[in-house]
């Protein structure tokens, strides 16, 4: 019997597992997870433990599995990546973030299966050209990322746009430029967790938290801003794309509003019922020259494509994250 399958790479990771949870609400879908769980103590397996999945596939077996089941696969959601902006092995980054993505794109094009993949706001670099998600080849080629991770994501966006312009693309191909995502199931990310997750243990105990000092005279300590987007929105957008196969291209996925790290920290304290205690610590020299002081997603194109829901305000998202997850004995979605 033919099944309806969505194949999610990185499906036990942070964003991927939230997408799996959202898609698994539909009992008519087989949501297949492709990932590495690594050490059991890290708890990454807990990210998917509450949701029925149709299968679990090791990354090395991915293309063999897809070839066997390609007729059942309606959509590939490609969230697997090396996401550390401080990873030193450029070969590891380019293989994971470009080469694998390229091969999946080609497989989806050849088999005429749909593809949604993770791009990143890191492609914008310092934001000298703004944060508008014009996905023409010319606009994408003007972006200047600040690190190897951002470059690898920008390189694949360019590849996908060029292939689509040549008429060789999946029937749906959609890249999502994730801004600063926060929310449940990120504990395994260690140093790459959101600021909310990183400061939570100290907030819970009523201790002071540390934010980076600013090295720009026009920006106060803790005044560096990001577009913080709740992971629930990432999952909702992906589900909407599954239901709207006519939407292709590269789109921003943020809240549309820049907020300071200090504002986020204060909201975490407020959600915990604690008085805010914030201290400022020097930024590591290795990242000072590559640090983004401002990001803010322009969300016009996704809304114009028909996405109907407003993005979650930071106050609501942090309140939900702290109240339903971080403060609970079982913090997993």
C-alpha cells in the first residue's frame, strides 16, 4: 500500500524535531526521521520520543532508503547541517551544508519530489545590503557572509536559484532563511543554544546572567539586536509549505522585529518571576570582527505568498517557552 511520506533530515535536531512534531499531528502521514542520535546521555532522542514516526534512517543510508521508497515520498524537509558558526573545519561544513544539499536537490529534481530546506540569516553577513529576501540570482550573489557557515548556506541558495532558472529543479523548492530561532528541544546544542536557553539555569536559581559587551560606540552593552523567532513558527511555516506546493523560492523566516539581547534576558527573568540581574562580559576576540549587531527579517514576501498567521511576539514566545518547557521537569516538546 502506498503511504504518504515526509522525509525529514536532521529530524531529531532542534528545528527538525519541532517540524516532526507538527507534521506527526497528521495521522495520515508517515514522518520519517533521518539523523544521528549520538550519545544517549545528550538526550537528543528525547526530542522525538513523544511523536510517532514512520521510520528512522541513518544518514549514511539516506539515499538507499529514498531510492527504495521514492514513490511514497511527497516532501523532503532538509534541516540537517553543521550549524556552529565557530566550526573550524571548512571541509566538514561545506560537505554537510552544500554537497549533501546539492545531492538532495538533484535527487528531488530527478524524481520530481518536493524539497524544503534550511537556509540562514547568516547569509546576510553584516547586513550591508539589508535583510530583504530577494531570491534572484543577482541579489543572492551580492550577499557577503561573515563566516564559513553563512557562506556554505549562501552557496547552496545560489545553486538552487541557478538550477531553477535553468529549468532543473524539484516541483517545489523552498529555502527558509532562519533568523535566531529559540524554543523547546535545543538543549543538546550546548554552546549554540539560544540565549534564553543558555541563561535559564542561572535565571531559575536567581543568579546574575552574562551578556556580551558592545564594541561599537553607538550600541550599549546588551543592546545588540537580533530577530528572535519562536521555533513554533518555523514548524507552522513548514507545515503550510507542505499544504501549498505552489510556493517556491528562498524566503526569510523571522519575527520581523529586531529585539535586544537585554530585552530577551529581561523577559526570561519576568517569565520566571525573578528580578533581572544582568552583567556584561567581554566578547571573545575571535568573533568580534564577525559579529552581527543587527538582524531583522523582512517578511513581506512570505506573507505575499499567502502565509496567513502572524509571527509570535517575543513576549508571548518567551512566556510559552519558560512556562511550558524550560521550567518543567520534562522540557521536551
